[in-house]
């Protein structure tokens, strides 16, 4: 490893600073809100492409794009695992496989983001880690849009999706800074077992017909 690639600790900017982090539309359907975040990711990585192509791009300019993007990648993963995937496991046709894949993808994204945060901005090691985060995230988004989101739309009423979306937004708004985010990896199989057990307990306790009672983040 060259001297410029030596790991370093850097604070990240706030999640809210990510380019295009204003509401894209007015719906609170969680599947639409997840797609909105996906579009923000694509735009931010495209902006990094422009900076990488510029011989005059500074470390500060790169950080202004990457730091909030990295924070949102971590926050988005945590929000999905807290709000969306527990409900998908209750209702989806292929929910277990889709959730295992998603949590595994989240771990790959988190690992790459964490590694980038330990390297000097603009170093070869930093660009390599950013690239790994992008590849893992691109693969995750494509699979999630094609499978998990479509599965949930087919098997959940609009009222539930909107209730979940409000919880999703509140969850994110309550964590405006990187230090508020849990970016630790999760064991996919243990996550699924825990959520299935929680769902079984809720059902035994007489959950509402829409499964909205007790939604995390929607209170």
C-alpha cells in the first residue's frame, strides 16, 4: 500500500447534504420512496464520474459529493431493514430469498463505504472502495426493483405502503448525521429468523388486518 493509500479517519457530512435529497414527489408509498433514494444514488455516482474525469477536481469537491452519499447509503440500508423488509417477509411471495439477498447486499455496500472512509480521498484505494460500493449498490438496486419492490406492490394494500412510507421518512429524519446511523453488518439468516419470529408473535397477539399496528417508525 502506498503512503497516499494509508487508512485515515474522516468525519462524514450530514445525510441531508446528498445531491437531490429533496422530495422527488409527494407520495408516501414506501416503494416509491425507496426508488427516490435509488435515483439520488445514481445521480451522485454520476457526479463523481464527472469529477473523476476532471483534472482540476479537488479532494474537497469529491468529499462534498461522496460524504453525504456514503451516509445515505448506510441510512437507506438501515431504514429498509427496520421498516420495509420485516413487512415484506410477512407478505411477499418470495420474501425470504429476496430479504436474504438484500441484507447480504447491504453488508457489501456497508463494507465498501467503511473501507472508503478509512482511505485518503482521491487516492487509488479510495477510488477502488468507492467503485466497489457502486457495483454492490447497482446490483442491489436492480434486483430490489425487479423483485422485492414488485413483490410487495402485488401483495400489500396502498394504505399499508403509505403507512410504511411515513415511518420510513420519520426513521431517516431522526438520523440526520452519520453518527446517528448503525452501519454494522447483519447476519442475513439471523435477521430473517428474528423477523419471522417477531411476525409470528405479532400474529399470535392479534395484529390488525392490514398489519399496520406496531409498525416501527410509524408512531
